[in-house]
């Protein structure tokens, strides 16, 4: 970490990431005597009031995708009924695998899957991706004898794919993107070899909200008889309804020959509470390689369809209930509102000459600038209470639109504050950004240096 003032960075991060850190409020040992219920609830209420204010005001990118009554009260009632359930024990709670089967089936229907589709409910998008990549690795080892598997992805693909590669000894092959910030098809073609087990396509990618050319990528996968995974983590309740909402869109799901698996989050635009996601496979051959089963253990037969052993039943039940409660009409209605807000913001931003929308997004909208430092605009927006996502290469920031941005004139406030922030940067009122040095460092320093730096920050965050 040569040349980096680590302590200075920590001081900047302290106010946002460790605002409650003090000797008086930290528990480093379990208390000798139990603390009163009112005291515990009071502490939580104090923290909650501070933390809920930004997202309730529609000033947060992503994170909370619905958050309204009466849905929250409905989830509280569900939790009271199923709080003790555990998906590890289908003999005790056979309703849980029933709900999971139905979530998989309903999700598959949104993705134009047939009766042969198999899948699981996972704890989140990362686990869905890990499961799919583990399944690919094992499937193609048996099917094609690939012992040194490689996975091709664009640099815009979610880091969970790199995480899967690290965990499961897969070589990541990273390609660039085209002028529209979509995976470069020609580069993908060039990288396919005898060790390639699969290709990744994002619908959309997280940084820029742009959509990879799935049909073209799937044609390569189909021709080479390899896997094609569509990462639809940020789409589950939106992508299936884009065309019905009056916007142009490409085919991307099991309707496209060559697509072999899909990941989609029910706890994002499916509006279920954290944490559930779904991983779907075109057929059981891939799914079989996801399942773990131990038959020789002294404790009896042990099996898990996902990475976890014990899995709380509540998130599964809540995801199932959300799909039933909103129904297709409810999701279509919410998708249309979110897409219309995205259209409004894109048109408004294009009238601000200093800013540029990155690529052709729909509801995850990244903004950059060739005339001023976009990180300074991001800093000004932060000072106005907006919690947005910083991006790099190019320097930019994005707003992932949710139900929260369809309420209380949030879109008008965003555009007004954005215009004011551009004026502030232009007039020299904002000259520095607390996060710009970190993002700048990540884009120029060697990968090993930035990884050590970030791991040190994570260690600090989770240490007393």
C-alpha cells in the first residue's frame, strides 16, 4: 500500500461506516446480566431512524426495492408463523420444499422455461452465481473432460463470477465491452478454447445498467457446446415486462437457444425481503451437479441442494408469498412505473450538457462527464443526502431505480439536485471528493495492491 495514507482513508470512512463506534456503546463481551428488552429495542429504534431516512425519501440507489406498507406488515405476520422453520429438515417442514419448488416454477415461467427446468432458491445473487459456476465446472469435467476450466465474461460482469472462479479453481477470462458498454462478442469468440466451460452475459450489468447481446453470446455457446449463463440478478421483476411496458428489448432467457442457466433475485425487484435469489437450469443434468449428498456419514444421509446447510424458512416463504400477493399484474405495474422514471431521468439528464448517460440503460442509469470530474458531482449529490454508487473506468456514478423513486416526486428532486450539483462543480463550490482518491487509486494501481488495501479496510470494518 505504498503511497496510500491508510489512516486518512479510515478517518474519511469512519463517519459513514462506523458511526456508532464508541467505547460506551460497543459490546466486546456478552453482558453478565441480560439487558432489558426496552433498552435493546430503544437502541435499534435509534439506529433505524437514522438509517431508514435516506431510502424512505427515495435518495438511495438500489438497496431497498420496495419498503412500503402494507407489504412490510404482511412480512411481519409471516415471520411470526414460520420463524422456526429450517429448509435443512424437509421431514419436519415439508411445506418449505413445496414453496421452493413453486418459486422455481413461477420464476421459470417468467423466463420462458419449460417443464424440464430445474433450480433452487438461494440466499442471494452471489450464491446463485456460485452454484451455477460450480455446476458448470463439475458438469463439463464429466461431459468433456475439462480439468482446467475457463469462464469468459466481460469486465462489467458482477464480481461474484470472479469470486466463484477463486473459490472453485476456475480461470476467469475477462474481455472488454463495445462502444455501447455491452460484452464484446468478437473478443468472446477469440477467447473460446478447449478449456472453456461457459460464457457469462448480464441482463443488465450492475455498473452501467447496459444489456449484453445474449442471443449472439448464446450462439457461440451453442456452437461450442458450452454453458451460457445469463445473470439477471438485477432484473427479476422488470425484464419480463419491458416490452409490455412499451420499451424495446431483446430476447435473453430460455427462449434463446444456447442459454443453459439464469440467476435472478427475488429479493430485489421481486420485492421479497432479504435474502432470496433463484438459480435456474435448462435441464436436470446441470442441476444434478449442484446438489451435494453424503451417504456414508455416521449421522445418516446428508444432502443439501445449495451451499448452505441450515437455511431459514422465512425468506423462502416470504418470496413465495410475494409472488402470489403481487401477481403478474402487480409486477407489471411496478415495472412500468420504474421504467417510466428511468425514461424521465435519461431525458432530463441529456438536457444537462456537462453530463452524459453511459450506454443505453433502462433503469440502472450511470452518469459520467467529459467536461468535469464526475466524482465531484457525486460528492455534491452526497452532500444533498443522495447515496449513489461510484463507478470506475470510466469514472462515473449510477442510480439503480426502485419503487422508492416512483414516489413523492423523487425523480424531480434527483434531476433538480443533479443540475444544482453540476452548477456547484462548475462554479468551484465543490473542489474535492472523499471517495475520489480511493476510486482513482483502484483504477491505476496494480490489482494486488488495491486488493490488499481493500481487505485491510474490510478487516478494520469488522474489528472492534
